[in-house]
C-alpha cells in the first residue's frame, strides 16, 4: 500500500511542479516567443500525459529549437523530478522497514 501512496504523491507533486515551471516561464516570455508555446488545452494534456518530457519540449520549442532551450529544458526537467525524490526519501524516513 505504501508504494501506491508513494506513486500517487510523487505523480501529483511532479505534475504540479511541471505546471508551475511551464506557466511561470510563459508569463515571463516576450510575445514573439510566447507565440511558439502551446495553447492552454494542449499544454495541460501534454503535461499530464508526458510530465517532465513536456517541460523539456516547452523550453526547446519556445527557444526556437536552440541549444539554450535544449539545455534549459533539461535543467528544468531534472528540477521537476526533485519533488518525487523528496517524497520517496521522506516516506523511507517515516516507514524504514517497508
């Protein structure tokens, strides 16, 4: 049962982090780069279905498929994985024998 709780909490935290990162970036983008971003309905579907990969694609696409967007996307892709790692670590601290 603990694995199910870990999976659900990790998925919720990671998805929330992905939404936060992409929407925060969209608020800061200049209009010419914002045109390259996903429409809101496509953004939601991509993040829910693909998670961190959608974050990477967002940065790569909005930065005109350049190396800067590629690397920035990879950085945020790893950054949005941190909540899942933290939840797993905390559950191991609380329930060490499981």
